[in-house]
């Protein structure tokens, strides 16, 4: 099968083609697993973190990709209730132990044995992949493969972020950064919290115009002052400046939700300037988002189907995965980038 492999950690500032094209054997499903023929795989900022070593894969080579939609072509022993030819989705959560206190309390995203698709196990930047049947999801018929793929990460993690924001209808939601996840959160918040204004902070004029076209009530640069302070802000950027800026733009008692696997180190020095009075005083809160649960994915897919949430997508052939990654890195991909094998 055709696949795009990551063979080593590299710096995208100096390496324009971090992934290499290879012909590799089609994997065989083991007990409890499905073999999927990949129809589409979303491209995520987390892949940039994997490539540059901020959340490094434990082995090389590895096939990246954790927003996968595919058709079942074979089932391993012990799989029941899933038909050959059915369409299944795969998300960031590849597996968890299932028996620790965190898993048993519904927090499998925090499991110490959490394994991530496309990092700890091969993902969807390929024609085929294997996955545990219990960690796949039926994909609603209202979505094409390309439309469904970004829902499985940017959408699902955006849903978890919005739930963690503790927003009440009518309160002001801020979104810092406006990529694959942010634009889905805006649409989702309009459905779940129709009376809540949405303010978008984004560094590029193109992203701000995109946010306005999707119904944002106000847009501005990362450090711009909105008409009113926000009750909750969701940050999806790789930098620290937006975090400090967001904390200054929260109401007393407001909550900042940081939706990122890792932060880059390029502006770490800004953290030395944090001020308790400006950034943290008045019972402001910071909540990080760590992975997702299967319940998050299932709940979000159901809501997305009911509301007709269709992410904005830009499709690339599988062999152009490097171009898609660089477009994402440099903000050239409007909406969500998706690979089509």
C-alpha cells in the first residue's frame, strides 16, 4: 500500500518534506481489530508537534494521521456487530487500559496507558490501517469522507473544549486562533448557545475575514481589545502570547481553556512577564484539554449530524501530505486540510 512515513524528528523551518513516500505491506487485523481502507484523513497541528518532537512518537518509522474515515475490509477474531463495507471513523484516542480508576470514572483520556493514533500506533496517512474495533465510530451518512474526517479531531476536541469552558447561553465566548478546530467551535456554539456572542482573536486578516463570514460577532488581532471582556476563551494556538493576552481579556471568574497538546518554545520568554494582578487575579481559571474520550467523539458526531455541521475543507492527494502540512504551518489552509489516498 502507499503510505507517507515519518522516519525521524526534524525541523520544519529547514526541512520542507519531513514525510517520505513508501510502498509498505498492508497490515493484517489482529484479534479485536478492523482493517480499514482509508477514504480520508484530516491533517492536524498535532502532526507538526510529532514531526518536530514536541510530542514525539515512541518508534520510527511511523504513519501519522488521527482523523480517519474508512471502510471496513476485514475483521480480526472477536469482532462482532460491525459489517464489512461499513464506514467507521478513528480519532486521536487509539486505546486506553480500560481498568484503571481514570478509565472506570469516564476519564480514559487521562489514562497513564493512553495511546494516540498516528503517534503510538500507525495512523491514516496511508491507504489502509488497523484499529481496535471498540475505538471506532459509525460515521453519519450526512457527511462525505472528507467532511467527516475533521470532525474526529478538530470537531471532537473543540466540543470537549466548549464543554470545559462552562459557558452559559448569553455569555460571551472568545476564540483565540481560528483553524480547523476554531471554525467548528464557532458553528457548534451557535447551535448550543444561540444567545452567546462569539469574539474571534486571530493573527491573520484572512482568518478574521473567515470568522466574520461564519457569523463571528467581532474579530480582532491576538492582542486587540474586544467590545467587552469574555466569560470564557478557548485558545487553539501553538504560542504563549495568546494565552497571556486571553487572560487579560477575561471577566472576573472567567475561564481560559487551552486546547493544545503542546506549546512551542519560540515565545517562552513571555512567561517571565506574567502578572498576578493583570492575568490571574479575580479568580480567573486556566483549564487544559488533554486528549479526548470515546464519549466525546460519539456525542459530537451525533450533534454535528443533527445540526448539519459541515466543516470547511481543502483536499490534497495523499502524496502531497508535506504540502498540506506546510500550508497548515504557515496558515495557508483555510478551514481543515484533508488527505485523500
